[in-house]
């Protein structure tokens, strides 16, 4: 007959083996779920969802479950100021989002990159990205047709704006990436083909 201590050690060994066996498929699944990064660059500025703030004080916002959500009863806007390096060329805006809302496609989220001229009050919409269709997964979309892509921090400020209908957790912005290159590098590569 086995001792009480021997039975406890056997039970403990079985529990440890089961825990180790259960962990292996999870690690394998997590490793296979990695998605290749979106190509671009060569330089990047990533703006996380936590950097956005409500455009109006009475606007509701919720950060959680992987992004910025609009829990309110009407569409809202959220903005994030940008500190871009001076004298760069913006080449792409990539939006990482979750859109599983099966409501009207006209009510999908829209993210825009804006340039503001404080001397005149003029705004220029430099790039726009919108979500489309319902899918139960995180996705991304990009805009490479940047209007007036050269950054001039001496004369302008830059910000991102998210327009989001009231869809709760079925519509989220996880992050926005701005790809850019230095102007000097661009000119030297164009001068020396």
C-alpha cells in the first residue's frame, strides 16, 4: 500500500504534466496567430488608441477591449495631436481597427490626418481611411495618396481625427500608424538613381 505522501506526490506530478501538456498547444496557437507587419516606412509613428481624446467635453468614449469605442447614442469625434519630425514626407497612414458592425456601411469609422494653419485657421485633410464591412477580427486599411505630404512644423500643426458612430464594442480603433521618410534621404535617392 502506498503511503499518503506518495499519493500526494503522484497526484501533484499528474497535475504538473497536465498543465504542461495544456500549455503546449496554446503556445503553438499563439505563435501561429502572429500576423506579418504592414509594409511601409522607412520610419514610423504609432499612435495608440489611448492618445485620442473626445472632441467635445460632453462626448463619451471608452478605452478597453483593444481600442477606442463610442458607447454613446450618437456619432462622435476623437482627436490626437501629433509630434511629427520637421521636414519629412508622409508616405502612408495605416489604421488598425475592429469592425464587426453589420449596420449601414455609411456608418463605419473614418480616420483622417489633418494639417492646421494657426495663422489662417485653415484645415487640410491630408489622408482618409475608412473601415468597411463586418468581420470578427482586427484588420487594417491604409491611404497612400497623401495631400501636401511635406511636414512643416514651423507653419502648421498636425492631428488625427476619428469619426465613429455609436456601435459600442463592435467598432474600435486600436491604433494609427504614420509612415514617413526624411526629405534629405528622398532627395539624395532621387539624385542618384
